[in-house]
C-alpha cells in the first residue's frame, strides 16, 4: 500500500511539474507572439515652421498638410507607428538621416540629382511644385520676369536646398552676371528680417508658402517679384520623402500608400481643406 501511495505521489508531482512547464512555455510563446505583433516605430524627421505645411505649436501639437498626410499614411500601415522629431535646421536634418536617427526625412524636399545620389527618394508626391517665386522687400520695385533678371541680386539660399542647385547652374551659364548667393541657415523670421533690413535682396519661395507667410506675418512682410522660376515640366517637380538606401521595402510601402490616397481623393480633399487649393495636381 505504501509503495502504491508513493508511486501515486510521484506521478502527481511529475504531472504538476510538467503542467507548470507547459504553462510557462505557453506563456513565453504568447509573449513572443505579442512582441512580434507590436508595431515597429518609424522615426520621422519632420520640418517645423512652414505655415500650413508642418508646424509644432507650443503645446506640442503638430498641424499642417504634410503632417496630416503622414498621419493618413500611418493609419493605413498598422505594422508601423510614426514618431515625429521636429526639424528646424535643414542641414542638420540630413545628418539625422546619415546617422540613422531618422527612418524618414520629411522636409518638403524637392528632387535634385545630387541628393538622389546619396539618399533614396520616395517616388510618390503629395505636393506638386510650379517653380519658385521670388520674395523681395516691400516697396523695393524689383521685378523679375524670367531667370535672366536674377543676375546681380543678393539672394539667400539654404545649403542643400533644391533651388541652390539651380542657382549654381545659372551662375555657370552667366559668369558675367551671377546671382550673389548668401548662404543662410536661419529661421523664417530671421530671413524675413534680413530681407526687410536690406541684408539680402530676395528669397526664393513657393506660391502656397508665400500666401501662408503673408497671412502669418502681415501684408507688409514682402512683395512677390517673380514666379515660375526654374520650372521645367520635364523634371520631377514634386516634394518627396527621403530615406536611406537600404530602406527600399519601407519606401515601397509608403509610396503605395501615398498613391492610394491620391487615387481615392483623400489628399486632394485634405489639400483643399488645409491649404485652400489642390496641390496634388500638376500645373498646366
């Protein structure tokens, strides 16, 4: 009898230990499955300070068309969750991409051959450009009918900006009447102050951004001296997200999502709601 009781106790202990082991394995597997289903964090370096495009206010709330576009993209990609880091220095933004601090760079970037050699551009664009405008001091009397009228002007340029490449090519073709480039990494407020003081003659811009700046800083902030500058219909004229080479799978997923949002009219409606115009269509 004692032997039977001992055997029964041994079996009971063995079954208990086995059951505990199975529960532990089941728990580990469940934890691993939960971890595997957790969305991947994608860090986005997002430009801060372009009115109605992307602005981070004092309360920590983002607003603007580019930001809302990213929100729509994120909503359709449940495998990812976007985390936003504000960018105020254009050059520092690319350092963040170089060091992989950012997975995506969203700085309203135009396409340039030089930049495309180093960084992976998205193919889809939520914003089509129509060339550059030229902002000048209010009442300056400067009129620019074409690129030929730019020679001799002192124009602020951000290093690495797409228009800087156009200016460099222009100067190569016009050695006797160059544009005087003033390299500037200041804020919008600083640039407008330099324009008002006469430290520079002009700033390149875009129609939509100019409209937003006039609303934000007042009608006396600047005049528009020219438009459609350096526009070439045969080139890529949108603004694009930037990635590191090697991030092609992420780039492809996001491009497909942007194209879906373009096709179903989501971005067109978003543009008209926030900007007052549809920037998803190419200019005539």
